């Protein structure tokens, strides 16, 4: 079999993420899928008054397990611009 490349190549997970997902290495596609499964199962998307997901469920309310994973929200681009994602 050919070696997995790109998004399908397994990456080593940090401790907090590995504990949440139950694996030390996963492909990026599987990480995203498992995170969304967790978010939807625990109803962590914001809701409007009528109960539908606000902005198509775009906003996530981090619980105690997700907070350490998403705590670092500052990102620096290649040009040096700092963006705070909070």
C-alpha cells in the first residue's frame, strides 16, 4: 500500500487532544470529524431562541475538556501579523 500523504497522513497529537480523542496519532481529517462528533454529541454549539443553531452552528462553547485544547487562540501569519481568534 502507498504511504498516506497530505491530510490523510497521521500526525502526533498533543496530550490534551490525544486524551479527548483516544488516540496518539490520527489523520487531520479524522481529528476534525471526531472533534465535530464530540461538539454535536455534547450540544456545544450556540443556539438561538427558537432552538436552531446560531449562524449555522458556527460558534462553539468550549466545555472543560475542550478549553485546554483551544486555549491558545493567538496565531502569527508568515508576514508576522498577530491574530487573536477569541
